[in-house]
C-alpha cells in the first residue's frame, strides 16, 4: 500500500528537512540570516550594536543569544504566534544538547556532564582510581586473549560513550580513547585493561569541568604536536588543540595516514592536516560579524617551521616530501595564518600524543580544561567536594527546544559558540511545541 501524507510524520526521512525549513523560516521572519559557512548558525545585526543576536540550530534544539531582554521578548512573542505552547526557563545554568552550561560573571562559561559521567562509571562498576587516563605502555600491543562476544559488545559500547565525552568536554582522555576506538572490532583483555584505566581516572576526576573564555579581538589558536613513529607500524600520531584563549574548543588525536622518514616530516604532515579546523573557525566567526585576528598555528619543531616558511625542500633529507603538505606555506604567505614557535615544555597538544604522567600531565590538563587554581586543587581528590556556585550578573542565553522535530540535522557548531556571549545579562530556556 502506498499512501500520501498530508503532514510530515515523525520518523520519515523528509520530516527532518521539513522541520528544519519551518524552524529557519521562523527566524528569517525575525530578520535572522544564515551564516554562509554553516547553515545551522543564524545571526541578526552587527556585534557592535544592540540589535545583534545569534541563533544555533542543533537537531531540534535551538539556542538563542540576544543582546538585550527586549530582543529575547520579541523572539519569544514571535514563537508563541507560531507554536501552540512555549515553555520558558530562566537561570544562570542552561542544559543544552546533554551539556550543562554555566555563565559566569567573569565572562567565562563552564561546561559539564555530571550525570553522564556518573552513569558511565556505574556501567563500568569502577571503584578504584588512577591519576592519569593511560599508562606508559599505551601504544604497545601485547599478545592477549580476546574478549567474549558479550564482553566485546560491552567494550564497544563503553569506548564510544567515552569518545562522546572526550569530544564534548573531556579532551584529557581523548588520546587513550582514540586508540581504543581502533580496537573495537577485535578487543583483547589488554584493551579492556586500558579501558578500565580510563574509568579509574574518570572516577578520580569526575568533578572536573571545561571552562571556556575568549579574549578580544578573537584569535583562533591551534597547537599541533606529533609523536614520531610511536605506532607498531612506525606511523606517527598527531594531536591538535584549538582555543580562543581559555579552554579547548576542539581537539583531535589521531594516527597519521602514512609513514614519515623524520620527525620534521611528521610534524609538517600533522600541521598541514590540522590547519583546516582553525581556518574554518576563523571564517565562521568572521561571517558571523566578529572581529577576528590572523589565526595562529603553534609548532615546537624549528626545522618544520623553516620548511613552512621556505615552502619547499631545503635539503636532500626532505626532497621526497609531497607538495600537498606545503599547503600551509601558501596560507602563511597570504597572511591567512601565522606560524609561531612554541617550546616543547609549553606545547599543550603534547598531552594528545604521548601517555604523560605526573606533574606534566596535570599542567597540560589544566590548560586543556581552562582550569583555575581552585579547580586544580580539587582535581586530584578521589571524592571531590562540590564547588561553590558562581554569583554575579546574569547573562542572556535562550534555548528553544522544538518538540516534534526529527533528530537528524545536527551540526558540530556548539563548541565554537558556547564561549563568548559576554554582553549577556540573563538566560532563558524556551521549549516550543507545535
């Protein structure tokens, strides 16, 4: 039987598209325009005037950042004319797409997922603790018995739950989790041991949060580091951290695609492969109307920096390097990117390429999570005490959750916007039902 629907039905393929078109039409009627670099970001006005506002559309959740209470009232009033029911929630904390956002009086935003971590620890039945998420033998592959089918399924599920957490607000566990994602097809008991090590670390540090902040003008900075030939097949590992001043906006920790002949070549490959994220962040912010300075790529290998500035091989040892890895050189010559030397002891991306231990790991974790002295002092307690709530002036942030939509239109834009609505004074949650 073939039927023609008069109205989109939840679960059908076309429902998601129709819902997205309806939501965006609502905001276009209010004068919002799509960001040309991301269709799920809409803005109105100029950041320098009081009419500026930003809208983030994430599946059927929408987060609105107005400049004034009047703007927020206009948005709510317009939504009430288009939908049967509008639910409003106000406060200093907003729950959005599974993350808790707290807007602080100093212009920073803290992001946490306490329930998610507690549920994860309950599922792994973790009682012991560990000071770091990995041991020194992280990259080693030992001969070890395979897991049973039931245990392998459990391993697969836990690893990807950890990956979700690492990509959202806990980049300090990204390195071991990224490696374990390559073992989910045929996991061994040694892999399970490494997974349990991450659980023990989360048990000890479950109270940690990600604190984000930005300085003006915005300066996207990407720190890139590579561990040379650390995998058993002699392939190197790249780590990169993107920030706007405080805390990690985006992080990656991944195995390179090819074998390189030197650490200089490996660093050039890593820098070139990681450049796209910082360039995209820059053009996205500029298109939204923000003042953005030339992005910075931090590198600790002086020979690699020399190769980038030369734009070609300077010796017999580097003549074989593929020309595509000099893509970065072209961007530098056009003043679209600035390469800066960062001493190895200060290279925060080091924590995404090596199983660091002790004080060095703690220091880089502090930078990754944007931790202050208070958070750092609490981080190593197996049962951290709850932090005092931050007071101060409330900021404006509105959340619009549209009931009835299809959860398929997600776009990874939240990380680039949750850091800088400093002008806000109040926050409001809105739930809209059609």
